[in-house]
């Protein structure tokens, strides 16, 4: 279980008055640096985003019928084997989420089936549920619409997380790089630097917001 690591400080309140800032004679030449965790993003226009209803299925050798596979992690492994078997075209980009959803920038034929190498498992692309476009976000930024594109922003957030899935482990919505050098604390504990990332769309811009977190774990959590 992760717990946020927080340093505590004790100080003595001397005065409630704001201290006067003393300016040096060369203050006009001094450079000040401001650090932020908000990074402005720009999106190409008219990039389609499709959402499909899908299922991972396996052959029941006794009844010779196909049935849905249970278990999120098992479905993810089978999905990866289907992709590794080159069942999808090289220019077809997809990301699989929550056992039932397949996102893509390509308009896929529905219904259709994609099989793994031994033919005992398949991806069943059932139907197109909905579709959006990056134009929805750009139009909102330019003030051409007042409709906030919640779904489009959510899909892009999912895409960002999935693009890092081979490099991170997520614990309670915090992300930690698995190859990070950790600080050993003794007694089976270790300290890791993690982060939370979100997309924030305002009326003027789209930003990627990153908040860093330091947490303490039992070492076997990442093993």
C-alpha cells in the first residue's frame, strides 16, 4: 500500500506583517525563473477518434463454441498476442481498455474477427459505439463552440497513459517508472518518485498537467 511521503516543518511566527522586499541597485538586471507543471499541447486538426464495442473470446473445446474471456489482465495478454500476430494492419493504431473498449484512429469494419497465432483466441470487434475528432477540442479553444468535449479529452488522456504502459506501474492513480532507481529505506520499504498526469482544457488552450508525488512502498509491490 502506498502512502504519500510528506516532510513536516516547525517554525516560529515572528510577525503577521508581510516583510518588505529589499531591491538591490542592480535589480533591473536580475533574472527570475518561474517553473510550472502545466505544458501547453497542440493537436492536429481533424484526427478521428473511434470507439468500438469489443470482446476477447476463446474457443470452448468441449462445446466447440466461442465464449468471452474473463479477467482484465488475461484479456490484455491475449490482445497483445493478436497484435503481435500482425492481425491488424501496420497503419492501424489501436488502444485497448477495460476489456470492452477499443479506441482507434482508423475506421474499422464491423463486425469482424482477429485471431491469435494458435487460433484459439480472437478479438471480436462488434460495433462502432461513437466517434469524435480533435477538431472538437480545437473548435472549443478557438471559441467556435460552447460544447465542452468531455469524451474527446478523456480519450486523449487514456491514450497518453496507454503510451506509457510498458514503462510504468500505476498504484492508486499515481504512476511510477519501473526502471527508476529507488531509495531503500530498510525493513522492506523503498521510496519512489511518482506522478499524476491529466489533460486540462480551458477556453484558451489545452495543457498537460503533471503533479509529482513521493511515496513509500513495500518493495515486493513492484516485484
